[in-house]
């Protein structure tokens, strides 16, 4: 049996309070924080897949404006979820945490077969990262209280898509901690 990894997607200063921040992002922080702490306590890997754009170069910036520019405060993980020494950080320049990064190699070398998707935005970066996870053969779990989008409609579209197209297990942080983490990695 393989191992699990919590993937924290784009819970960065610019996504929560900065350039493209939104109040809905703030609402999931306590649930993600609880999940990340429980993961660490139970030997489950924590991987941050963070936008890390090159100003004036990356295509996403044409659509969304400057955000999460490499080396800026906006590209840093919010204080409440700061990575610790045992966590992994994978910078990304596109929606998917897998595209042109070493996320797949990292997860395979760690023996991971199940990714627990959290973060922003359910219908974009979480969705595209999940698409690649599915294509690489990972099981996908989505605690619905640990991901969100700009709007309720976008969030619901994202959750429905993840479940119907990738067979993602939709759960909650509490259920995941109780049913999965207590029985080991």
C-alpha cells in the first residue's frame, strides 16, 4: 500500500489578501491548517504547489495580472500555513502543480499513491493539478472544506468535476483525519 501526501495549492499572500485575494480563501485556512498539522503528526507528507511567476514572461499573468511573482511577499505561503523543514515546496508557473515541475518525481520517490488536494482554486489550479495526478495514476481525495474558489458557483463546478471526471473521493478534513490518518499513512 502506498502513502498519502497533502498537496496545498496556492495558499499564498496574493491569493488570500493580495493581488487576486478573496474572502472565500480566508475561510478555508483553519481547515487546511488543521489538516496540515494532522498530516505532519501522522507521517503524511505535506507538499506545497505554489505559483511562482516570472514577471513579464508567464502566460497566466496576461489573464490574471501580476500575482505571486517569484521573490515577492505575494508569492509566499501565508503565515498560518508556513512550511516546516519536513515539508516540500514545488514552485509552478502554470495552473497544474505537475506541469514542468518535479512534483511527479517527488511523489513517486516518496512512494505516494494518494494525493489529498487542498487550496485554491477548486475549478482551476486544484482541478488542473488533479487532472495531472489522475493521468499519472494517483488516487485523489478532496476535503471539500479545505478548498475553495472565487465564487460558490465556481467551487461547486470544481468539486462536481473532480468527483465525476477523476473519481475523486470528496470528504471533509475531520472525516479524513479520523478515517485515514488514524489508521496510518
